């Protein structure tokens, strides 16, 4: 997530300052740009999106146990990972 934010703003601000601001190395950012995102990272990002959407749908009233159960009921098998 930090690298993606840096990537969005690197044309407006110096790359070195952005990396320092979010406490990541310049070499780590360059590696992020060169290497494809892992399948696990893609799955985690999708799961986080689903969790946030479910929380918003409930007007912030549903907590982790209910959201977890709902995601499992929807067939999100990676909702039990972690």
C-alpha cells in the first residue's frame, strides 16, 4: 500500500522525500515497480475491499465476527486465512 501511494505521487514530489515520509527504502520502491504483485497480495487486497464494503453497508455496525461469517457465507474462502 505504501508503495502504491508513492507511485501515485512520484511525479509531483521527489521520490526520495516520499520514501522517507512513509519510511520505506528507495530500493524497496524500485523492487515494487519491477516485480509483479504476488497472488497472496492480490487476494489480500480483494479481501480488504470486501471487508470495507461490508462494513460500510452495515453503517459501521457490523464487527469482525459478523463480517467474517458473511464473507464465508458468500464463498470467500480466503476470509478464513490469516
